[in-house]
């Protein structure tokens, strides 16, 4: 029996023609220190998908977010420092665009050659991204022929680049997303025991549905990251100035 997760359309099942422009949502929310990437794991994890598209002679447009700039341009959250890492890891000419939509993005896409990469500026510099705005999604899709979702760390959010975008382009999932979903499907449906899940992150509101569903499967659930403080406050522990989602304490 084919698991439901495997019924999603995969990038390798898509007939991507030479010269096509492919919009790829990646999770490049990487740690930066002094303007340099201190851990490039998330970039390397997209290598299989991007190199597959390079081999297809596609023109690749990467969109991603970094940090929480709250819908405003903030230079400390710029993706520009990542350009050289993408170029070195993927082994392809990589350009940076100072915006992800508008005239500057449209022109940058049109200048791409076969097998080249365009890394666009932080999606979250636009408030429309986190509002799942369809008009913004349509602008992201402008000039592109296909959409590939490979941002495993962001797919639980209904944002323009993860949800609304699929209305405007033929869509599929990349190799990283396939690997993660197949792995999760396996461990949730037939896990080895003891089954221990470790869940981290800043906000419990992003994870609460996942936590509730895991409770039916796991032997132990470990809460880490900043969202642990909301749990501690629910147990009347003094959390000081730590990040707490007060509306989720109950």
C-alpha cells in the first residue's frame, strides 16, 4: 500500500523543459555571525534538488526567509551573505536580487541563463508573505514556469510562498521534502520503541497541533527551545524575561 505522503507530486515526476524558470522555496533560515553563515547545513540539504534542476538546464529562482523582520526591511536579516555559499555548494553561477517581487525581481529572472541561480531577498521583508496574500504569491510566480517546495522547516505555515503560490504554478515537492516526509511517515506509523520525540522552536503556537498528534504515538515527548518557557509558565515556574506565549499557557 502506498503511503499518502508518497502521493504528492515529486519534482522528478514533472517534465521540466530546458530553459524553464523554476521557483524553489527553500529553508535558508541559517545562523549568521558577523555577516557570515556559521552553519550551512540547511543550504547543503537542498543540494540534491537544486543540482537536479541544474542538470535539467532550468533557470532556478530561490525564495526563502531569514529570522523575524516583521514585514519590514532589516539589513541584519538580508539573505545576501548566503549567495556565495549557494554558489560554492551548488557549483553554479549564483546572483542575488535585492527583492523577491516587483520590477527588480522580474528583470533579474529574465537575465538568468540555463543552469544559473537567482537568490532573492528575504520574503518576510514584505508583510504580505505571512498573511498568505494571493496577490503577493502571484508576484512571486511572475516569470516562472514551475514551483518546487523544498522548505521542510516552513511548510507548516500557511504563507504566500508555501500555500497561495500553488494556485499560480504547477507545483511539486523537492528531494529534501520527500526524504523528510517519508521518514516522518515511517516513524509515526511504525516506530521502533522506545519512541522519543524532541520538538524545539520559538513558538508553541506553531507546533501545538503536531505535539497533540504525537502524544498518541510517542513514549516520551521532550520540549526544547524557547517554546519550553510557555510550558514552564503553565507549571507556575518563574520564566523571567524569556519568550512566553501568554495566550497559549492555558
